[in-house]
C-alpha cells in the first residue's frame, strides 16, 4: 500500500547550510508555519543549545531533540528546519520516514560551511577545523538519505526556495 505524502517538508543539512534561513522563506512562500527544531528545544528547556550541551551533555540533548522532533512531526502543513545533527541519528531518520513528509538536503561544500560558522559562539560542536571536518564526514552519509538534494553553494536563499518549490512533491 502506498502511503500518501503528508504536507511536511524537513530541511536537513550541516550547520551553516541555511536550514533556518531557507526554512523561513519557504514557509512564507507556502503560507505554512515554520518549526525550527533548535528554537523549539531552546524554548522548552529555557537554555541555548550550547548551554544544554555544556550542562547536560550530548546524549541528553539527543533525547530531548528526539522528543521535540516527535511532537513537531505531528504538525501539518509545516516546514521543519532540523538541527545539523538531527538527521544523523538513526531513530530520527526512522521517525521522519514514518511521518510521511519529504526530506530536502541543503548541500554545501564543507569549506563554505566552515567559513559561515567560524566565530559563531552558539555552535556547540564547532571546536576547530579538524573536528568540524570529521563531524561533516560522519554526517554526510545520513544527509544523502534525504529524498532530495539541493545545492546551496553560491546561491541566494530565494533561489534555493524556488528550486524546492519546483520539486512539486505534493
């Protein structure tokens, strides 16, 4: 039996790929709400993502991230901008697949991502170039599981949104 696709778009990609920016523009274009998962987590915890990592560690963060994703995945229609590591957790990939939404990977070369993220204090897993590159390599295999891949390299967010809209997935 073929499952009907729900009107939910999950934006996946590494830190700095433009998920929040593109998500906001895409949601406005569609007239749908934007759910920025990191913002949901921060509001629920009363702490920044970095503070959650520092105070409670990554395993705790991944637990509350999964809970926030589970709740957010109930919305329809919605554009859901995931955190950079959300789609790199097998349980989250399974949940998203089961939700019936569509996943769009905002792909960008690591050197561009690194340049965008340098100096940003709120990125808990960006410590140095070596750890950044290692984390990217660990996650890219998961990002490749997305339904669609859109390059953001050298493109304005509006162009990326137009390409997503042209996919005509609904």
